[in-house]
């Protein structure tokens, strides 16, 4: 059976999961560093989604690391389906959160009131950028695993 | 060869495409009815994306209608790949636009200034809701066609 690089139980997948965990944590960190994040629904939503994404990526990183270590990748169709659907749902949620955050920051930057001191606003921007990167990696994982599915 | 309901050249696909075209047009209509839409990046983005989504859905609705009429569905793998990737990219863009619009409306509703008269704001909300429906149908089309792909 062919091995698709990036599918569950490969080195590439382990790197992808680590990347997801790091970017999600960075996004959460930059968002919650300013204590004002709960004043906008979009920011609360981002924090909630990142709170889901971090344990998911971290758990799968451990599974991948273990698979690489014992050289026995997961090849059960059911488990793979759960991982694909989970990744896919999470990527949709992360994309929504990232877009919402980015657009709210854009509104805050261009509003006349002093809603957003530049130092705080740039933190929110970095948080949104990290969320976009996390989305990209999650979606890649989902697609790589989907590619593997018909060959099982 | 099995026929997947909702894949290119079926009645269900024709209905999906019509639904996409209608919801996208409704979203564009409710957004551009108020002339203020260009004051926020997210609203301009929604208008741009809907300007892409409407011709795409409409063209594919015509193709599906023709396929149903002459009872000769498209089964070329290359064309199907283009449709799947196109649908998928469009669904990501529409989701981004819908989330951005919804979160900007949320900020405008809860800001203290009189940025948004209730009648205008409810129009923006309807526009975002229509965009979400359009996203859902576009993504369904993409998934149904993806389901058909391995059997070709």
C-alpha cells in the first residue's frame, strides 16, 4: 500500500500537527494578552475555537509521534474518517474565526473613536494571521488524509 | 456506473446551482440596496465574491439543465476536477465573506455611535445569512462531486 506524505502516522503529519498546535496557541496567546478580548463576539469566538483546536492538534500530534516511533501507522477506515471529518469541521470553524477577527480589527482600526490603541490592535492582527496559518495547516491535514482514504 | 445524486448533470445538482445563484443574488441585493456598503472592507469583499459566485453558479446551472435535458451527464475526470476545485475555492471565499460581514454587523450593532440605523443593519444581517446559505449549497455541490470522482 502506498504511503501518502502528510497522512496520519507519517513524519510530515507529525510536523503539520505540531505546526497547528503552535499557531493555534500563538493565536490564543496574542488574543488573550490584552484583557479586552471579551468585548467583541468575534474575539470570544476565536478564543473558544482555539480552545478546541489546541487539544485536538496536540492529541493527534502525540498519536502521530507514537505511530512514527513504533513504525505502525493507523490504517482503520473508521478512525481515518473521524480524523478527516474532525479536521474539516475544525478548519471551517477556524477560517470563520480568523475572518471575523480580521474584519473586526479592520473596523476598529478605521473607526474614528479611540477603540483600539495601535499596540493592542497589532496584537489582534497577529492573532488573526496565526489563526489563518492554523486554518491552512488543518485543511492540509484533512486533504492529505482524504487522499489516503480510497486506497484503504 | 452509479449516479451520485447532486453530482454534475443530475436534477439535484440543477436545484443546488439554482439555489446558489438565488441566495448569492439575494445577498448581493440586500448588501448593495444601502449605498453605504463601500465604507467597510468586509462589505466590499462580500460584494466582490458574490460577483464571482453568481456567474459561476448560473453557468453551471445552465450546464446541468442542458445535461438533464439531453440525458447525457458530463463524465470527464478533468472537467469534474475543475468544477470540484472551483466550488471548493468559492465556498472558502464565500464563508470568509459571510463571517466577516456577520462580525462587522455585530460590531456596528453594539457600538455606541449611530453608525448603523436598525433598518440598514437588518439588511446587512439578511445579506450575511444569505451568504451562509450560499456557502452551504456550494460546499454540498463540491462534496457530492468529490464523492463521484473515484468511480470515474
